[in-house]
């Protein structure tokens, strides 16, 4: 780990902006998949750049950057955690802190569809570009692909996503595509997790771009976990699961873990990407939440 602390970051960024590039050049890398397990557990923290700061009833839970970084550093220090997904600002903070050695670093690419906005589904690529990920020696990219058949913005997102697939493949960088069939309910975007919708989203995402050689799928678990296997029959692309936000009602955590465990046993699933439910668990115990996810992944191997 670096001798730099979270409190040092504002001044370091002001007086030594070149420190980011130096830290990226010096970072020790690793393969995308652990050769011993062929599994992957990634902690996600790309929500703030979309203005999505809420966790449970706290609308600004993710707004404190020092607190978020402390939670991320703790999560990344736990055995079995392979890496992190975030936007440039968060990843560069973690680089400067020395928290990304021997970790998979995944850059978030499209953040323009701000949470709650009228243009949410016109999801412009305002985050990492393929050339940024290559320049910084990061290991993969991720894009969100929400498709609403009634929203013209989805077509622009589809086109941009296809270009990103091509750009990443040209640089031989894996790209994790997170597709949803979505619609608006009372003006708010809702993702359909039924079997037909998830199957359709997989088929659409798999066909993006001029090659799928470097495309991975990042998929939610279907409402009925028994439907996840049939949905995955729509593609041969490698897959990780999206560990969505866990509710706060009694039994929600146990129910979510049971769904994840069942889906993780499917043969094309290589791991999972989990965000707020690990970094901001309802009981506040980040280490325990992370270790539980690691154990679920190990048990499913």
C-alpha cells in the first residue's frame, strides 16, 4: 500500500496531477480471471457519477468521498475480492492510495443517463473511453444498456454501445455489458427482471458491434431464480451476475443471498459484481458482507 492517506488526496491532486499516471504505470497487474478458480468478484462504486447517491432511506449515503474510499479499501483488502468497478475519479483515488495492485480494474464508460432525469435512457458515454482504459493500463470496461422500446434515447445508447464494443475489441480489452429491458412507471425508469425481458436483453447485448470476442455480460438475477438458466441459453458469452441492492425488509438479505447462490452455480457464470449491498450493508459491517459474498462464490465453484 502507498504511504498516501485519504486526507492527503486533495492536496496531492492539486500539486501533482501527474501522480495519477505514475501510479497507473507502476501498478502491478494480474489476469482477469484467477487461473486457480476462473472466478471473479468485483466491488462496484460507479453510482455517484450518475447522481445515484442513495442507499436505503439515506439519499446522500454515497456522497462522502472519504467514507466511500475507506469502505472500498476495506473491501479490496479482503481475501477473495478480485477488483473494483468505478469511474475515473474513484479509480484514480484508489490508484494514489496504492489499493489496486494485483486487482482487476474495471472502468465505467457511460454515465450520462443521470438517475431520475428526463434523458436517463439517452445514456451518453461521458466516462472512460477505450483509449483511456488502455493508457492507464486498466483491465476492462463496463457499460450500462437500458432499452425502453418507447424511448428514442435508447437507440442512441445502443449505437454508442456498439461503437464501444468495437473500440474495446480493437484494443483487446474485455467489455462487460449490463443490459436491461426497461420502462417508465410514474415517470421513473424500472428494469424488467422477468424471464422474457432478461432473455431479450441478453440476445440484444450479445449482438452488439462487429465482434463479440471481448464482450462479457453483466446480468441481474431474474425475479424467479429458476428462470436464470433458461435466460442464459440465449448466449454463449461469459457472464457475471449483478448483485443488486438488497431491501431492508425482514429476510431480504437471506433471500438475496439464496438467489445469488443458485445463479452462481450455472456453468456460464464466472462470478459477480456487487456494489452498494456490500459497501453499505444494513448492519454497517462491510467486512462481513464482503466475506459472505466471497464464501457464496467459493461454495458455488
